[in-house]
């Protein structure tokens, strides 16, 4: 059965077959032609199966690992996270004519105010050597008659636990687009009846797309922090395809002066 470990008997058979083919290869220069012809036919059949195994395994093993939470983060980070959408397959990998408040997995929600939605969303498998995230998100926008388009990402409880004004929240992403556009990231922190907001524009022209939110510039009530979420706001998205290959967060304390 697939996935079962080889038994001792199977391993002995494999070792015996390997020794037999090794002897045949060493003796090929002197083997009788009828026997050599028979061995060549067997070897070609075996080579076909081995080539298939190598081809498929190389392709699968080259893909980023599903569930991977590894990514570069500051050495002093006390929390880091990649949302599930970029880690593993969704139950429904895509939708067309996407309505506002459509959820993708547990943490990501699309918002817009289009009268007629011409948006499609699709989770795709990352295959590039540089990718650490197993999956990406592709958004196709055709005619756009709304005034806003955003993705809201709910951060887990660990992000808000023991949150202080001395903290820096870092967002890193990999973005591809057919045409230039602007993307803004707005960090929202609900604390009691108030919600603190910090907005940063993503530097899409830079190789490393990274922004940091410095909580020292907020009026955060550290004793009443309830939750955090991030809005990715897309300006001028019409007739464009945008792919978010990765999206990660990390938190670290600011260096003491």
C-alpha cells in the first residue's frame, strides 16, 4: 500500500536486485549477445519506470512544503505567522463573480462595493524555487464599478497577546501584477471602544516588499487590546491580475534608546 514503509523482506529484494544489475553492468562488455539482448530489454523497461519516478518526485519535492511556516524574520521577533491561505489547500480553491464579504479560508475576507462583480479569486500552487509559501492567491479584476476593493486578514490571538506600544509589526509580501497599481496596508487594533489604525503604502517598486507599523505613534491602550486585523487596499484595480505569492507577519520590540 502507498505510504507504508518497506518491510525487511522488501528491502532484501531491492538489495538483491541492485546487486544483480550491478553485476550485469560490470560484465556487459563480455556477456553473450543473446543474454545481453535480453538484459537490455529488461533494463529498458526498468528504466522507463525509474525515469517516471524520478520525474514525478523531482517535481513534487521541488514544491514548497504544504503547511510551511518558515520565513525570514527579525532575530528578536517574539511572534511570526503566515496565514493558512498561503500554507495549505482551501476546500474551495476559487470563485468567480465574487461577492463582498466572501471568505477564503478562516482568516481572509474580500470586501468591495461593486454593483456588478467582475472579480475572480483563485488559490494557486507556488512552484518557483524562490517561493517559501506553498500557495498563492490570484485576483483577476475586469470591469470595476466600485469605489473600494480590499482583503481583510484576521490576525490570530497570539499577535495581540501582551501587545505593547513598544512593538513593531512587520508585513512582508511578494506581489505580481499585470499592470502597475497601488496597494495600501492598514493595520487595525481594537482596544476597548477604540480602534487604532496605521496605514502604509506597499513599496511595490522594491525587490523586498516590506512595511513596518510602529505602535509608538498610536494611543493604544495596552490593557484593553482585543484583536488585530490588516486590510490590503487595492487602488485602481480594474483590468488587472494581481498575485500575492506570499504574506507573512512578525512582531518584535523596538530597540531601547
